[in-house]
C-alpha cells in the first residue's frame, strides 16, 4: 500500500490527541527545566520562584494536556475500531502503558512540586528535597512520553 487515507471524521479526534501530547511534552520539558535550574540556586537566589513556576506549569498546563491527550486517544481508538481487533499492534500497548503510568507519575509530581514550592517559599528557605523529587519524576514522565512518541511514530513490530 502506498498511502492510507483516513476519513475526515477522524481528524478532530486525532488532532486532539496529538495536540494534547505535544503540549504535554512541552510542559514537561518546561517544568523539568525550571526544576533543574532551581536546583542550582538557594532560596535567596530564586529557587522558590523556579519551583513555583514548575508547579504551575505542571498543574495548569501539563494536567489539562494529559486529559486532552487521553480523551483524544480513546476517541480515535474507538473511531478506528481497535476494540474489535483480536490482536492490537504493540505500539498501542506502549501508548496505553505510558499514558496511564505517566498520568499517575504526573499527579505525584504535581503534588510534590506544590509542597516543594510551598516549603521553599517559607522565610527560612525550606527544604529542596520535595521540589527536586518532583523535578526528577517530571523528567522520568518526559522520558516515558518520548518512548511513546517513538512508538506512535515508528510503529515497531
């Protein structure tokens, strides 16, 4: 087969999925970078500001993007009729595993980033361990989604 053309009715679902995934990856890169930059600073040099930016990026950009990606994925899954197939392709399994595991880790990262930003904002400077943990988890989620991105585009096996 030289090319496959999908029906126009599938475009919105696929667009929502790809848009959500793209925004999610961008938000994770931004939040992870903010956390890493904050590691290099102490409380007086803006570590609390970077932790707060990372938390807000995760909460207000990454979480809604995850929902858009996941809703779009389920929508296109049902439109393409994968539920009726006896053996799904491996790339679909990779997508489901990374989306679900990444969602749980994203939620943990948001909670840790929120508490970490709050601790760093205290007048005594607070501890950086929660903010650093949130940054590490956000970067792990980013790696998971880069694997999913590879699986969705390359469609191995």
